[in-house]
């Protein structure tokens, strides 16, 4: 059985739906339960004994770990909470896996582990995180590698770039924030017009997780992005195509003109992923939720 920890969140809810549509009933685990989902367990990741019991009782073979606190600013303000969700939750999961002989974990890491790099980045680059969030994700990656070496646990670590595409009310990403402000008639505050991102649709992220389940992806670290650069100014222009009356406030940013784009060759070849071009995907996303 495939267990998804953090199943009610931005990515988790999409992943649960996709697996159910494929007739692969996942074991969805979270501290809250959405309406209408089957095979769902309420459990707290900070209680290792509970997770251990679930893995044993349901004969879990693969764990998809999605628990985390992806808001960089909030992680800086509350590093202990960041550690609890971004690192301790991973350690608790690994311990439960070790004790119950679960074979594999697929981990949602982040491009934030690369740190202040500017340009196209491959998995070969040595991580140099410069935020609490990035450090905690990197520590979790290293914990997973240690458990793989010492206890034979297989893993696939997916370094996610800027994920968009779910209901904007659930998202903390810049696309969701901009859509919410646009719908409410509030100005879009753009801190660095030429700052750029690699925006990857949640449907593609979901496909990457599912494609990571088989053994051919074992013990690999893989970027999940489109390889396409989109500046925040271009993002505003895409939104304006759908919502022409939006108000925009541009602010100067120290990192204007900088950003990260995924070298996604490994994702394309190993996971057979052909991601949606963000210029098209973001536009369709905004049409769906903002009109």
C-alpha cells in the first residue's frame, strides 16, 4: 500500500485524487480530513508511535512524505516550528519505516536547498541553502540518505520548484497570492519585476510523484520543474490577459533580475515527464479560478 503523509495539502489533495482515479487506493494520512475522501486516517506526524502503528497495520510499502512548512518568511520567524514540520516529521517517518520494514520513501524537497544560485541548476550542484526553510529541507534529504545507507530504505527525493495550479485559497505560492488579490480587487505587490521563477503545475508534480513509485527511480534526487524562466513582470502580464483591470504596485528588490530554473533533463528522462509550459498553464489556471 502507498501511504501519503500530508495528504490534505496543496500537493497531497491532488495526488490522492490522481491515485484514486487510477484505481490505486492510497492510504491518506493527515491531521485533518477533507470531505468525500475514502481510506483516510487522522494522525499527527509528531506522534511517531501512531505512524508506526499505521504502517504496521496497513502493510505500507511506500511512503510519500508531503508534510512541511513551505513559507520561507514564517520559517524564519519560527525556526522551531519549521524544524518540527520540515525535519522532525521526516525523522519520525524514517524511524517508523525502519521499525516496520517499509521499503521506500518519496520525499517532497525544494529548490530552496540550492540557496542563492542564479540561473539553470542541475542536481549535481552542491546545495548551499541560505534560509531556515532551505536548511531544514537539506537536513531532511541527508537524513533520508543516512537511513538508506544504514538500513536499506530506498528513496526518491524530488526537489520541487515553484508549484502552482490548485485552488488559490489553499496556496501560499505567488501565483495563488496574486490570483486572490486580483479577485478581491487588491493591488498585486511585485517585489522585483525582473526576478524570475520556474513555475511548475501541480498536475505535473503529481505525475512526478506517481512516476517515482517504481524502482527505476530509487535512490535518486530529481529536480521537478519546467526549465522555463518566467519573470514576475511576465506573470503580471499573463494575469492581465485574463483580468485586464488588475492594479499593480512594483517595488525594488535586492535580488531583482535573479532566480532559479530547473535543469529538468533527469525528470524528463527518468520520470517521463513533459511539463506544461507555464505561460500556457498559468493562463488556463487563472481562467479556471478567477473568472
